[in-house]
C-alpha cells in the first residue's frame, strides 16, 4: 500500500528564495571553497597541519545550531545538515586520532609509525575517508544551492 503525503508541495515564495540566497552567500563567506575545503582536497592526513586549517569547518559547526542559518528550502536544508553531520564526524576523528605537537601543529602521533603502524594506517585511512565525505557533501550542497537559487 502506497502512502502519500498530505502536504502539498508549495512553490517557494520570492522572499523565501531571497532569504535562502542571503544565507547561502553568508555560508560561502564562512566556508569558502579556497579555505578549509581546499585544504581537505589537497592535504595528506599523515602530515601535520596548522590548527587554523580547519577553522572554517569549526566555525560552520559552531554556527549551525543557530536557527537563522537554516534554509527554508527543505532540500537545501537537508544537504546543509548532511554537510554538518559529515563535518562533525570528521572533526571528531581529528580529535580522536591526532594530537598537537611542540610546534603547535596537529597530526597523527609520529610515535605510531614505529610502535603502532596499524593504528597509524587506520587513522590516516579514516581521516582521508571522512575528509573526502566532507568535500563531497560540500560540493553537493553548493551545486544544489546554485541550481535552486539561481535568479
């Protein structure tokens, strides 16, 4: 038996589209493609990195609970939440498998290379896999927003 939704799909109002365009512009200023996202695309997670490299992602997570940052378009909001979920998972993995060295850089502990090479390989694998998922979710969200919000 097929169950149909009782909600009618309404066309977005001009004010809703404008509001979402403004939110999307603010999102791109906060998480530009040439910031943390570019870093994730290019960086090999076995190498240490500066704490600011993930700053865009941390700010995105910190501001995501604010209702004003939610999109009125359900599809865009679903994509934004998917990006948030993947970003939180990645940052949790960073917290679990890295530490801060004397040079203030973040990285997988170098001692694992000799003492726990399997743990090192696993950590680097997870960091890469999760960072790829963040990048993919970002690209899908940006593509969807540009398509749905084009003037």
